[in-house]
C-alpha cells in the first residue's frame, strides 16, 4: 500500500501536492514583535489601546501577512504604529506550541528620526526607555525580550 501511495504522490507533482499538504496540516498566525532600540541604548515601548488595561505597555507587534518575511513584518508594524523607520536585525525569539499562533521576535534598530507619530487607533502612547525606565504595566514577556537584548 505504501508503494501505491508513494507512486500516486509522485504522479500529482506541483500545485496539487501543495493544496493537499495545505489541507492536511495545521494553520497558524505568526505574531511578530520588534525589540527596537536607538543608538543611545533606549528601547521603544508602546501603550497599546486594544490590550488589557493592566498590561497595555509592550513592544511593537503585529501579525505577518502571507508570504511576508518576518523581518519585513517588524519594519512594517513599527512604521504603521509609530511612523518610525527601523532595520530588522537578528532573530531573538521563536516559540511555537500554541493552538493557532507562533511567536517571533527580532531585534531592530532605529535608522531615522526618533520622534514617533503614533497611530491613535492602535497606540495610545510611545516612549523611548532605558532598562531602568520601563513602565509599570509592561507585558512580562516583552520585558524579558528587552532584558535579553543587547543594543549596539
């Protein structure tokens, strides 16, 4: 039976194989976070409108679009939420095991003006903070990403 299945699989090469694989496997959203720093060693933190009131502070984050490089997701999300231009650097976090989500985080560095122009629909406030200035109400997982990051 295995030989018949293998022969059939080889016979349907190309797009049909991909469609079958897509139907047979789990689908995930990919949440991408940017640990953004400037040349002074400060980190960009945002107060997110849609997050729980007691934990609204965190890093720029959003979901990857289909076919989008995750580094490009960081650049896009930071630009959409703050108007800032950044360059994604190294991958600092990858976690799976959630039912429908995978988490990815990249370090990113500011490459332009440091004055945020927030999107008030999503973001209530933006700040540049040193490690000692991180606000209360910060997502603990984001605090840990910052503590594990080494700007410069």
